C-alpha cells in the first residue's frame, strides 16, 4: 500500500467518526459558511509575484518541518508579505494540521485561504467552507473523473474555488472540466517523493489556456520561479522553504522582493 492509499484509508475512517459529531446541516449554520469567498484566481491574475505560502508542520516525506511556531505568527508574517494565498494543511496524522488551524487563519487574514486536504466526500467541502476556506484542493491521483466532476461542481455551488492537483498526463486528462478553476502541477513523485520542477515544465503546454496554472513542491529559489513563469505559470505554492525557518514571513518577503 502506498502512502497515498494509507492516507485515503485513514481519511475514510476519520470521516465516519466526524460525521457522527456534526451534521452537514449544522456545519451550514456556522458563520463562515455564509461568508462570501475571496477569489484566489483574481489575486493570482493581478499579482506581480504569484506566491501562495503554506502552513505545514510536517509531511510523510520530511517528517517534522516546524512545530515550534504558532500559527498566528506564521499567518501574520504571510499577511505582511502580502502573499496571493495561504495554504493550510488540515490533515492531523500525516501533516500535523487541523481544522482549528484553518479557523484561526481565517480570523487573522483577508487573504484567500486554500484548505489543503485529501478530499473524497462532499461533507469535507461543506466543512471547508464552514471553517473559513475560500478554495479547496482536489487530488487527481486519488479521485476518478466522475468524482472530480461531482466534487468540483458541488464546491462551485457553495461558493468555493477549485484547485486540482496533477502529477502526470493521465491525471490531467481527468481534470479538463469547466468546474475546475486552477490546475496545479505537483513536482513531487508520489512513489519516490523526489521533486523536480521539470515535471511542471513538461506538462505546461498540455494545460489549456482557460485554466490558471500553478506549480507546487520543490520550488526553492527565484531562478526556478523565473523559469516556471516563462512557461505560463501564474502561481507558486511553497511550504517547506518558508516553514523550515524561524521567521517564515521574512523568508517569503525576501523571495517576493527578488521576484518583483
């Protein structure tokens, strides 16, 4: 069983438990569910840098990245850097995140927030909106085309933008539907966990222009961003580069100054 398969099996068990704790209808009554979402697409289109900064404490490939900083310190730093978006990991077992991280981030910023999670059920979309997300992530590697279509259509119905993550051509073909807003190319090989931005470059010309495209994982310097921009990428989702530092906000600001 791959790490992705293990995560999905864990997610199914977690969902069975949480659905008994709070219903979809109760989630819809929470204040954030009625809040108008902020568009990440618009922020990226109008940005001079395209940086989406991530809050991530650990990962299966890197173990602990940074568990010492409080989320308010990180979000405030990202605010000051005026990033395009903030990605918040909400998976606890494998990434050390939580829905409370998402709620806390929402209280601290008016920047669009992406809930980065392994979404397999419409319940998680309502949960995302109710806890303050503006954008949700779908991962093509763990979803069929019909699931992608159903989940993305439902996300749009409740006012969420949709980012879908791909790793190869086969996954891309499942995602070319009107209810997808952003296609993100993840440069991390799910089998070896090695990263290479050539993955984004190779797939860039295969993504139709109507989709805004971003590159994810393994981006570590301005030269890589410059190269990716030349291939039409409007956004760059970066986590570890910032999170492994004691001052993630300063790290992202230093990078943005080089870009602009």
